[in-house]
């Protein structure tokens, strides 16, 4: 399976759980609890990804990124955001080059 197929399969699984709830399914649990619970998990997984990356543990970082992507997919399905919309946006961005933004630098020592 290529990258897009893997993401599409995950998205389809989440949609399937929404449309055909299964007893004991974590995805169904999240969808049933609603957006506040889903967003809490997205934030938690984001924080865990940051900490794993900061600690330089690539194995743990990959694990946490996978958790984050899963929870983002649940959020997308919950909010009616098609995977194709996100993929199209990423594709559009990949065509941009040389658009480094200038950042305002503040000297905190002044």
C-alpha cells in the first residue's frame, strides 16, 4: 500500500465506525463522546509527539505521530472534513517553493 492508500484506508475505517458502530470500538467511543473529547485526545497526542521528538527518541516519536494522525482522522470524520481536501491542500503547498516567510525577530535582551 502506498502512503495515500494507507491514509485513505484509515479514514475509511473511521467513517465505517461512524456509520456502523461496533461495541467496544475506541473509534466509536470517541465519536460518541463528541468533539471535545476528540480534541482533547488530539492535543494530548500532539504534546506526546513533541515530547518524544524533544527527547530524540525516533521510535517513540513515530509511535506518537501515528497516534496523532489517527486522532486527527477521527476529528476530520467528526467534522465532515474529507481526506481529499487535506491531500489537495498538501499537494497545492508542495508546488510552492521559495516562499520562506520573514519572521519578526525580537531581541529579548534589550
